[in-house]
C-alpha cells in the first residue's frame, strides 16, 4: 500500500515558500505571452488603481499546484484543480514577495483525495478555495 492510499484528513502533505522578484514576473511574461504592463510597470499599475506591480494570477496558481508534485510523484495523478483569486500578490521592486503554500488533505474517498492549498502572501490569503483532486490508487 502506498502512502497515497493511507491519507488522513488534516494531514499536511507538502509546504514551501517561493520568493518572487520582478525578474520572475518578466520571465513568466515571456513564457506565457502575458505582457500586461501591470505585471512589470509601477506607473501603469498605479494608473489603474493597483497597490503595485502584481504577480500573474496564473503564475501564483501554477506555483501552488507545483508544490504537491514531489509528494504525488506523478503530475498525472491530478484529476482536477481549481481556485478563486481573492487577493493579488504585490511584488515590490526591491524586496520582491514571498508566497507560502501549505497543502493539506481535505477529504479522502475511494481512490481519490481532495488536497486543500492555503496560499498566502504576508497575512493575506491570495487564492481562495484552492483545491486539487488527486488519484490515490
């Protein structure tokens, strides 16, 4: 029996903190093709009423789910993944931003489990209802 078949609700299965910099955002923009200037220009972010340059939502979402891949051992075990974007990650030009992800077993049923991801930046939760359904058998 594998460790994935013997899960307990509430068990933390993975956690990490990722440090984002403005360079991270530029690299992601190049990889994704999302060159919206709110992700790299302070003046544009301020002009549209944002608190600063924001990390791409899909970057944050991708970092969150990537946290469980080493534990899963195979990304093909992911059956479903969804989030609600609740707060942006503001990436300071000098200090950057730390995003912390904690993955906890939320539910277990026959052959699958729901993993709840808590994704935070400082005191703020940045993704709401971030849940991954994974195949355990």
